[in-house]
């Protein structure tokens, strides 16, 4: 008998259920399945992605949490799950959780009082996190993906967070602004190029990461002093570390030969000397309407520059501002510009069309010198009275000056070039541009001239889209509906 006891004991052990066996209850609703109330689940569980032929898409309210008082210590959530219901893991003993990329919603108090939960990875498609979702967890670090747009109040109260990083735009906080109350963390981190951030978020100071510039702060505004990045395509954000960007300083992008495209924030007011000098790969530039000052040589030697839009608030174009932009074919000087500086367009060998606004009163020495004397058809069209000229402004025997009837100061020649008087008819001029989602362009004519802008999708059927009378020499047309058409053409008459 003594020899048989161990054998009997082993046989009895083999009849016992394995340690940690769990019970997960599934239910079906419509065409999908979900995790129902499972009060007996414990240990480490793996949630099935399919139940009885139906995809498991959600973890139901209180599935493993309060009042189930579940003894779960681990869970694997499949990629089929899109929604985690309220209180789903309330009070569980979880130590680590990976939220799969399929999940879009995390309900309220989902991990409330999971005091052992030290690591959470949020999936890249989570859109909303409900209030008090992680209260009293033991998290030390959390990264919020750029998909998150909404946070309920108190999401991370009294965790142990020391590092809080957002990858996207600032989410909306629904309710009280105490998301991170009771944590040792003293700063929120977010990345350059995202929006909605101020100097504080959820009652904590906010610090921007990945800023590709050095800058100075002056009276709570930012001036960019140097580009430290290597990207060929760049957008200057309107705000850095909670302060508005107002200026691009001298030499800020000097000789950045790899820069091919840059979008400048609309709140910018000044561009310093040599700011983009030597950016030989830059193909186009739109100077925002709030910019009033462009420094000397700001865009000199931008040899790939083919398209320039000068903002409507610029009052002067300085010394050699666009010198040796050898591929620039057309330039429109807006009406607010009063002076064009010395050698402003010196050496722009491809320039064939220049429109000079009615506000220009002075053009300095050599402003349009050396435009390429072998080229024919270079035209200068003046919208206002003849400006005062410096020495050798035009050195191109093939160029012609056009001016409009009713303006003054014109003779048979101007700056050594022949002149031609034009009758006023509405004309579309300037580079078309997209700003604030509107497509627009400039219409020129004479003061009080009536005109109609017409649009067509096929160049055959034309419909009026704007009837107006000029107040001054020009007007700006914008079309907020342009994206509703595969193609749209415009004309003025």
C-alpha cells in the first residue's frame, strides 16, 4: 500500500483543474459579439477575436471590473475590438495593458483603481478616453497618440506620472481641467507642428519638442533666428512654445540649399535681411498678407524660384531682395508697396512680366537691371502714376512699358523704354493663391469701374459668380466653393 500512495496522489492531481483557469462570457448582439459580465474570470486571459462565428468587437460595461471584483492579472485584447466599455477593468490586478490599434473608444473609469497597472500602450486609433479612466493606476509614463481628440475630466488623476507626452494636436477636455492632478509630473510635452497648444495644458506648463529652429522671444512673440533642420519641405507653425511667431530674422535660412518648399504662417509680420539668401532649391514663396517689411537680399540667389506672391501689406521691397532669382518669370508688386529698392530684381534673367501696383512712387537704381537682353517681350505694366526713377532702372532694350489711360507722368519713353497707353478693362493679374481654404486672385481696373467675374467648368458655359464695382485700382476675388468642382475657370469683363 505504501508503494501505491504516490501513484494515487499523482492521479488525483491530474484530475484537478489547471491553476488560473478563467471564465470569459461572450454574447452576441446583431452581427457582432462582445464580452459580457464575467465575474469568475481570473489570472491571465486571452480574449478571442471570434465567438460562434461573430467578430468580438467590444468589451462590455463592467465586463471584468466592478462589481465583479475580478482577479485578472493580465489580458490580451485582440485587434477585432473597437470599444472598451465603462468600468470594464475597474479594480483589476492588471500590471500591463496593450490597447490594440483597432480600439477607438476607451470608456469612463475603465481602469479605475487598477493600482498595479504600471504600463499602458495606447493604440494609434484611439479617439476618446472617458473620464477617470486611469485614476489611481501606477503609471509613470504615458504617450497619447495623435488620434486622440477628446479626454474626459480626471483621466489620469493620482497616478504616478513623471512623463506625459502628446504626439498630436491638443485634445478637447470634456469637463474639469484636472486631467493630471495628483501626479509628480510638472510639464506636458508636445511636438512642433501640432496645434491647439498654449503655455499651459490641463493646468500644467506645456513644452514643445522637436522645434527645428533657434529663436528669440521678444515681448511674448517669437523671432526665428536659425533653421536647424534638414527637411526639404517645411511649414513654419504660427505658435512656438505658446508664443506667436512674428518674424524671420536675418540669415535664418541662409544658404539652405536643400529647402525646396516652405509654408509661412499667416501671422508673420517681418522677414529679415538675407533670410532666404542662397536657398537655391526653393521653388515658390507666398509672403503672408501681414508681412510689412522684407529685408535686403531676403531672397537673393534663390535660383529655382519660379513663383512669388508678395503679401498685400508689404510697403517696400529692399536692396537686392530678389537679385539673381534667375528662373523667376513673373512678379506682381501689390498696391501697398511704395518703393522698390536698388537692384531689387537685378539679374532675374527669366523675368518677362512685371506688374507694378498703383502705390509705387519710387524705383531705385538698377532695380530691374540685367534681366537678359537677349530675351524679347519683357513687359512692365504700371497700374498707377509714373514712379520717380533712379539711375539705370531698366537696362533691357527689348522691354516695353505699359500704363493706363487716366494715370499721369507718362511720356513717349520712360526710363529709356518705349511706352504704350492702355485702355482700362478689368483684368485678372497676380499669382492665384489659396488662403484659408479659399481660392483667389486680383482684379485690376480703374476706380468705380463695374465688373463681373464669371466661372466655367468647361470653357463654354459661363456663369456670373461676382458682380462689383472697383473701389480703387484693384479688388481681390475669393471663391470658397472651388473645391466642389473637378476644374473651374474664371474670367472678368
